[in-house]
């Protein structure tokens, strides 16, 4: 088997995650989809690392994880505070950005 | 390098800041102090502008009292001021008119009693109004004195801002919400039209710099550029010159305004206070025609010649069209606005006839139109403020109850229709003669304008001032001392310049001749010249 | 775990291939499950499965440290955080199936499909028949190798990441923190307020009173057998997660009466009728979700 | 002596300025001040006249340069005055008649609360008219030309509270403006042709030929036609005649001074002054005589039909000026007679108007002659002076009009050829008609039974003779009407006086002078007889009979207003309305439409910004997709 297959897997997962972001309305699930996309890219990075024989890919994947953690923390905090005020976690309910 | 010019510009600018910073308050004494300060500043400006005109040596250099301070060195932009006869005269006109406008608008910006709907009245209204007028004055004077193309552009555009607020923020009190809506429409229209023009001009200004820099003239200095163009050192290709000319001309034509770019003027003049309307038509718009004379002709002589016939036709259409529309108006202020459009047609015609009579006439026309329209419009404003209506049909028989008001209004009307003995006649006739010697057909058709002018001016007078006294007019008071103090100097100047315009022509003629020589144009020679001595020999 | 030893060729070991296919199926299945499950909690569980599968993939590719971090931090910490929030928002809350944005689903599917095709085509076009492998890079062990890089070449990024984490933590606190605009009311003031408002003067009833159980989501029963909604905490009320047991209680009472009557041998005519405010109960029962919860509760 | 010329103008101008600016303080004696200043101006005129008489006949042109008015390179307009025999004649006429009419107005306007203003305007008129005749160049003449137009506007509309007066004033000004257009175009043509528009260089002076000789005939014809247009406007000649009848809305002294004696004759002055141009442009001259002939008949016919005494006199004025224009168009054979008739007409027509004013004064401002009758007993002085004026105008032998009109008719025949016959016959017919309508006026007013009736408020008029201030000027003018013609004709003194300026030739008349005189007298007597037969022998109906179509048309000023209304006013207002619509809907509509289109487009586009995060995410994702696809495509290409 060629490790390229890992890349295919990553592409697939990324696409599923992206589609999920577009389809789901629950903010929490939305976040999960984003996490999935990040994980997919991590997988690709790890695979690249293996393909190139250097560890830089893994380092970047590591940083991605850290940033993802930070993002989740802030994002969930936002969701919680939105839920407090609007009693809903649906992103469609927050369309106040409209002109 | 004397700082006279910059002082003339700086005084009203500083006055604007000072006026705006004066303590606000609804008390009458505070407001009076504000007005007094503003009036004082404008009087000082008048003195300075008069000194400039007096110190200008008609037969000296083209630009005098020059000053130059570096500004944006990398683009060759400087803060350069200099004055020629035309600029000196027009700046003086501005400085004369602004105190008049202030006096005439003395109570226009007072915060009125709170409306029935509890409308919010800005407590700084008075300060704002007078500060804005001073700001306009400063910017207009800089425009007249600027000898740097970029500097001119900046102030040409910047004066839109205070004008926008003057039009949109202050108007007839009586109108109510509908009038406020109309006013804001007028202000936005004014701004959009002029911004569009300015935008096109900006492109042309940049284009000029690029083209000039290619040939080693990386500067915005007008005298340098103009003399390089005249000497052939700076050669613009035909297409480039035409495009740049049109870019500049478009902006000036919008501001002037030239038919068919005029439609913002009736709205703006109709909705603004009479004082603001005078500022628009007598002061700000003059920058447009002035700039045609100074920039279009000076920088693009060949294109000016190429486009002159087309522009003359547009101006001609404007003359007749404006006059015809003035005849058909129902609103006094809009009528004055359309009359002004007709007059601006004459001014532009005089400029592009490319004869010394035409251009001297056009320059005098700017001055005379400023004075006469100011008188006419301000008296109309006094009339409107008494009755609270702009509709001609609401008036009648004013002559009976307020003879002085009617008399001054008649003089304004007569000046508008260019009666000999009043200043506008001199300029209008010069423009007609100047046009006729080069383009007889256009000159003849333009002459119809004087018949139409009589029609709209006298029709307005007849409908408002004569006949049986209408109900709303019966208790109308005559002109008060303050109002008389506004009108009397204007009327006196109009008469004086109608009978003895020589001081002005002496200032203007050399500059006009210089402009004409830039365009490589001379007056057409008469077919059978006769001895120029006038009259038979004296016995 | 030994697969990376036999590398520096065009292919991997068969073991890894088998492992990959198994993990790939789990990962894709988890991902699809996450997107398609209606309840957030199920989605979270599916995502956890995917992440675990990915963790194994990392390890299989010589990223041992990352694999562990994935399990500990992601699956362990982040997913738990998700679950907490899911709990807070409501475990049983789910998306309705109705899409509100016109064409959103079809467009999303098309975009996803297109994007997938593009990515896969891109990868397929790349010349990737040879790979280096990590045996050399991992010679002194994966963790020391990473550590060397992190503290040398990427030390600046690492420090910035630290700052980011702290910022995020503070940000989360700020976002969820409720600022007291006024000084909090004392108990005395609250009591005074209650008297003044005169809405609920006595203390709220405790949940489960007179009910069969005293779980927090079981409302107390009033003397007439109806439920006292006030006895359940506000969050549950808001989510509609009240377990109404009133009817079951009444049934049970009736059964008791019946059995007593049986035991006493009373004729059926003398037995007391099963009484109660039927109407209000029917109303409660008609309330869809509550009715469901009710049934579950009865079991 | 030259410095008196500016004073000539300055005296009445100062009067006007003083009276207008002086305010109420001058109400009590302002009218006397104005009269005194007019008289002062007349005094200056006399002094200058005696000075001119003291000079050699060939050197009677005097100029006075005041200051440079509009100097722009080649365009040099100066404030220079020129006094020669022609100007002098006018100066004396204007100041003389003007002073008398000032005096008359003192009585006539005694009860008007705005009397001060009236006298200010009168003085303003005198100043402008004097400026017109003593100007040394066409532009300065234009100054005076429009100045008299302004004064005429102010005076016609003096009773501004009457809408008819205000309308008439405006109409007069605007019709005059059309003529002024001609004058300004003529000046432009001169400037383009000669580089000057001063009299001396163009027209020549004192024997020296002017520049006009060098110019092509076409150019001269154009200039001449434009000058004729100007003259038509000011002198109420066909086709710009329509304003004169309406101008009678003004106070009667105004009608006498401005619309009979002086201002309306300015056109004749202009043509005579420009004789050097017209002499070289025969086509223009033909146009002038045609205009004159048409107008003299036109005015006469209108005069026959009017019942309003002032309008009848206005028609007569038009007709008499037609005679003058006709004479001026004949060239050197007619110039002097045109001016002579102008002067005599100034006397008798001013006298007639003053008489009419006196009648109105006594009749509660009634103007309808059908409500007069038998007034000779009530107003003897008015009757006598009016009667002398009447005899003068119909050309009764021995009186002023006889000498001047007879000469014109003679000159018309002297034009020679068919032209001469046509013009001469026109003039003869005109003389007959003149006699007819003037007799009609005379009979209706002073003879027959009294027909006056109480007005709406029931006040029956009590006809009475006017005060001394009014009768004295009438008497003086009557003297002029009687004797001026004879004086001028005696020894051809007037002809000799003017000849150095206008030149003179004897034409070759196909008829002997005596024949013409007899013919004229016969025509006149026929006219008188006919009028007496129609109006004198039977009672005059108070309500005018329907009359023939010609009469009805003549009552409506031969449909001139209807014509103007149909051809100019109505299409004009339609055009204006269309343009107003076009401006707001067309030009503005185009711009507003552009704005609305852009606004609409952005409104559509705005819907994309629906506020849904997922929608934004979709567009981001779509954008990414496109970018990636493009990148890949680019790489593969």
C-alpha cells in the first residue's frame, strides 16, 4: 500500500467536515465538523512528514492541535454565552448580521 | 516672499475654527457674539483681499505676491499661492459677498422654538452656520490664489464638505419634515454631482502628472507647466491632451454648471437658505468658471481650441434653456437658479470664444453676476422669510406694502436682465461681442437670451410685486436697517461697476491677454478697421 | 507499531495496509455519522471514534507522540469539553430536519463533492510513488526529535502558541463571565422583593414531593394531583425535560384502592372512582415530548 | 461750453436720484424740484443752442469726452457726448416739452400719494432720453435707449396695483427688448466690421467720409436692418407695434411725453443718425419705407376704431411716426422732413394728449369717448388747445402739421418711379384717414350732446376746467402746434439747419409741389367731411355698434395681439412647459434613473448578505473551490 492512501483518507474526511459545516445548524456540531477538518489536515501533515522524512509536518500538526484547542475553548464559550441569551444553539437563529 | 496671500486665506480659516469653538448656548447674547466674531473675521478678510487687489500690478508679472511652501516633495506638490488679475478680482468678490451673506442670514441659523413634534435643535447651530460660511470662504479664496494644480484640486473638492452641510443643515424653517427631506435630497445631489466631477478631475490631475513627469516635469506647479506647454517643451499627444482637458473640464462644467450638468443647482438653491444659495451661485460656482479660464486654457491650449465650438454650443443651449426654464418656474428661488444657469452659459461662452472681449467679459460677468444675483436672491430671501413661502403664486402687490423691498427687488431684476447702467450689462455685452466676432451665428442666437431674461425677470416682478395686494402679504413689513445694509452696498456696487467698470477691466485685461497668448489666439481683426479715436475732433 | 521500520520503499507493509483499511472505514464511518446524526451527543461520540482511529493512523505513520496527544488531548479533553457543552445545551436537543436556507443542502453537497473530487484529483496527479519514511528522523525517538525541533527551530511559534492558549483561556472566561452591574441582592432584599411582587411568597416546592421518585426532573405534585412546575430547576424546564409522573401516581392510587377493595371484598359499586383533574393531565400528556419522557419515566 | 453737455444729462439724473433716495422728506416739494431741474436742463439746452448758432454751419459738431467706459483691447466704449444740429433739435424738444409736461404733471398728479416717485421717474426718463440723443457712440446710445425703456416701463406701470398696467409695462419692455436685440446685434456687426461703434469713425463727420464707405453693401444692409428692428421696437412700428396701445395704461402726462412726443421717436432719430449707413444700403432703406408706409396705415386704421380716447391718440401716434419713418427711409430727400415732422408732432401730439388728460381729469378718469360729448362748453381752454392740436395734426393749411406732413408726402412722391407713386398714395390715404379719426375724436369729445353717465358708485362726473398748472403747458404747446411748422418752413430754415448732418437732396417728383399740397388738402377735407357725416350729424350710440369685420379687427388692434398670442406666446408657454417637464423627468430622470438602477441592483445583491453564517460559509467554500479549480487548471495548462 502506498501511504498516499492516507492523503485520500484525509481529503475525504476534510470534505465530509466541510459539507457538515454547511449542512448542520447546531453550533456544537458545527464545531465538531471544524475539528474534523482540522484532524483531516493533521493526518495529511503527518503523512507528508512521513513522505518527506522530516518531522516538520508533525510539528505543524502539533501546533494545529494547540490552536484547535484554543479555538474550541473560545468557540464553546461563545456558544455558551449565546445559548444563555438566546436559548438556542442554532446558528440560523443568529442572523443579526443582516443589514 | 510676503505672506499676504496666505494671510488672506488663513484669516477666514482661523475664523472658522474660532467661531466653531465659541461657547454654545441658547442665549441671544452668545449668539450675537458668535455672529459678531464671524462678521469681524470676514471684514478683516475683505480688507486683506482688497489690499491684495490694490497691490497687484496689472502690468507686472503674470503671477504676483507669490508664495511657495513645500508640501509633498516626492510628487512635486507645493503649497504655492500667487495671484493674477482674474484671481484677485474674484477673491475680492468673494470677500465682499461673504459679509453680506452673513448679514443677510443673521437670523437664519438661530435655534427656533422647539417644534410641535419636539424636534431636536442643535445648540451649536449658529456657531456651525457661521463657521461653515467662513470655511467656504477660506477654501474658495485658496482656490482663487492657488498656483499648484494639486493644491487647487484639494480645495476645489474640500469646499464641497462645508457646502454640503450648509445646504443640508440649514433651510427654510417653515417647510417641516417634507422640506427637510427635500433639503437632504438636494444636498446629496449637490455632493454626488460635484464629487463625480471631482473624481474625473482627480484622474486627469494624476494623468497630467504622469504625462508631465515622463517629459521631465515632475511638478504640479501651474506656471511651470503652463509655460512649458506654451514653449512646446512639454508636448502632450493629441489624444492625451484631449482626454486630460475633458477630465478637467468636466469637473468645472459640473460646478459651473454647464448644461446638461446643471440639474443639481435648482435643487440646491431652492432648498438652501437664501444666503447659502448666494454662496453657491455667486461664490462657489465661480471657482468652476475661473478654473476653466486658468487651468483648461492654460494647460491644454490645443484641446481648448478643438473643443471650443462644442462647448460654445452647450453654453448657448444653456443660455436659452436656462432662461426658458426660468420662465416656467413656480418657485422664486428655483427661478433664480435657472436664471443663473442661463448666466453661467454666458460666462462659459465668453471664456471659450477665445477673444479678449469674451474673456474679459466673462471675468467681469463672474463678478457682476455675483453682485447682482446676490442682491436679487437676498432680497428674494427677505421676501420669502416674511411670507414663509417660495411659491410665486402666494405673492402679489408687495410693492404697495413694502416699496423699498420691491424697489430693490426691481433693481436686482433689472441687473439680471442686463440693463445698461448696471454692471451685468457691461459683461454681457462684452461676452456677446467677443463671441460674435468669432462665431457670429452663436452670438446672434445668444442675443435672444437678453429677451428671455427680460421675460423671466419682469414676469417674476409683475407676479410678486404688482397687482392687488394678496392676503398673506397685507401686513408685510418693509426692509429693516440690517437688510438695507446688505442690499445697499450691493446695489451701489452694481451701479458703480455698470457706469465705471474701468478699475476692474484694468486689472483683468492683462491677465486675459496673457491667457489668450497661452492659447496662441488673437482677436479677429475687423474687416475694415477705422481710426479708433472716438468721435469727431473736439472743437 | 513496527511498520515504520520497513520503509524507504514505495510501499508499506501489508499489516499496515490492513490496519489502514480498517481504520479508514472507522474514520469515514465516524465522520459520516457525526454529520448525519441528529443528536449532538451522538455526533460527539462518532467524532470521538474518528479521532481515535486517526490517532492510530498517526502512530502507524511514526508520529507516536502526536497519536498519544490526539488521544489524551483531543479525545480526552476537547471531546469532553464538547460533551459538557452538549449537556449544558441539552443532551436530547436535536436539529430539525427542515432546511431553512433554500438550496443550501444541494449546494453544500455539490461543493463538497466538487471539492473532494478536486482534492483527490490533485493528490492523484502528484508524483508520490516514492516516500522517504521516518526511520532516520525518528532515529533517536519520535519525542526527542520533536522536542529538538520545537525548542530550536519552532521555539518562537511555540511561545506564541503559549500566549495564544492563555489568551484563549482568558477569552473564554471573559465570554462566559457575567458581570454584575449592580451589587447582588441580599437575601433580605430578595425576600422583600418576593413580598412586594407577591407572585410566589412561600418557598418553592422541592422536586419529587408526593411523586414516586425524587429525581431532579420529577416535579412535585400538588394536592389535586397536578404537577408543580416550579419545583423543577429552570434549566430543565427550559429544555422541556420535565418528567411528569402525575398520571402514573393516580393510576397507582387507583390500583391501591382497588386492591384494598378486593381485599375487603367490597362490591364494585362502592368503590371510589378514580378521581383527579383529568383535564390538566390530558393536557400534560398531550405535550409531545413530555409525554414521551413521561412514558420513559414510567418504565 | 462743452462741459454743459454732461450737465444736460446730469441735472435730471440728479433729480431722479435725489427724489428716489431722498425719501419722504421730499414729498412736499419734490415735484417742483424735478420740474426745476428739467427746466434747468432746458436752460442748458438753450445755452448750447445759442453757442451752436454762433458757430459756422459746417462746424457745429461738439464732443465732450468724459471717461473711458468699457476698455477691452480693441473694444473701446467711451462716455463721450456729441452735440450737433440733430442732437440739438432733440435736446430742445425733449427738455422743452419735458419741462412743460413736468409742469402739467404737478397739477395732474396732485392727488397721487406716490407723486414724488412719479417725478423721479420722469426725471430719469429725461436723463436717459438726453443721453440717447447726445451719445457719441452706439453703445452709449444703447445705454440711453434701454434707459428710456426702463423709464417707460416704470411709468406705464406706475399704477402697479392695476394688473393691466403691470402687464402693459412688462409687455412694452419685452417687445422693446426684441428691438434692443436688433440694436445690440447691429453694434456687434459694426464692431466686427469696423472695430469701432463710434459715430465719427463709422458715419464720418463734418465732410470726412466715415468707415461705412469701405464696407460691403451686404454688411451695411444687415446693420441697417438690425437698426430698423431696433427702431421698430422703440417707435412701435409694425411688426413690433403691439405695446403702444397698452402703454396708455400709464398716467396721461407719460403718454404725452414718452409715448407721443419723445421716446417713441427715438427710432426715427436712430435711422436719421445712421443715415450714412442707410444711404449705402438701398435694400435696408426699402425695408424702412415699407415699414413706415405699413405702419402709417395700420396706426390710422386702428385709430379710427378705438373708443378709448388715449388709444385712439396712440394709434395716431403710431401712424404719424410711420410718416417719419417713411420719410427717413426715403434717404436724403426725407431726413430733414422726418425730423421736422417729429418736432411738430412733438408739439401737437403732446398738446393733444395733455388735452385728453385734461378731459379725463374733469371726467373722473373716464376714457371712453362715447361717454363724453359736448365738453366744449365745460372746458373752453382744453377745447381750444385741443382743437388747435387737432387742426395741426390733420394738416390744416398754415398750421405746423401742414408744413411737415406735406413735405413728407411730397418727398414720398419724389422717391420716383412706381415706388414713389405707391408711397405717395399711401401717405395721401394716410392723411385722409388721419383727418377722419381725428375729427371723430374731436366730434365725439367736444361736440354733440352730453353722454356721460354715473360710474358704478353713482358719482356723475362734473366736467370742469383743469387748474392753471395744466392749462398753461397746454396753451404753450398749442402755440407750438400752430407756429412751429411755419417757423421751420420759413425760408427752409429747418432744412438748412439740419443739412450739414443729414444731407439733403431734392427729389424729382412727378407732381408739382403745389399739386401735392392741393391733393393733400383735398384728402384731408374729405376725411373731415366723412367723419362729420358719420359722427356729427346723428347722435352717437353710447354702446358701440357691432361694426364691420374691419372695424372689429381694428378695435382689437388689427388682431396683432391675437397674432402674437397664437404665434409666440402660446407655443412659447408650451415649449417652456415641455422643457420644465424635460428637465425634471428627462435630464434629472435620467440621472435619478441611473441611481435607482444601481440602487436596485445593490438591493438585489444585498439579499446575498442574509446574515446566516452557513450561507457565508457556503460562499467561502464555493470561492475556495473556484480558486483551487482555477489553480489546478492553470497548472495543467
